[in-house]
């Protein structure tokens, strides 16, 4: 419930570089816990303005996916295996 409220609270915010852009916000999620990735995937699936383009289980995968997929947003756990911070 808290995560849903957070998404709804920021839903109206549009980054300046996306003004007039109707494409969904592209997100990569990085978290070692599969249940967290599952929960975020489920929430984002209900949001037509958000597209989950990648998931990573460690910091190295996050970097690889960020370079390859060029998401608008990286949503990360602060402490992850192999590379964090």
C-alpha cells in the first residue's frame, strides 16, 4: 500500500526533458530480492505511463542494463551484491 501511494503521489510530476512526450517512462529496477522486483513489476504493470524495461539482481547488471537500455529512471536498492552505493 505504501508503494502504491508513493507512485500516485509523484504521478503528476514530469521531468523537464519529457515535456510533451507521450511515451511511457522507461524504468530499470535493481534489487537482489525477487519479491521486491515482483512487487514493483506488478505495480508498474498497472500504470500505462510506466514501462518496466529491465530488472537486475546486482550492481553490475544494473550498469549493463543502464548502458544497453538507456532507461529514463533507475530504481535501485542501495545495497546490492557485487557493486552498490
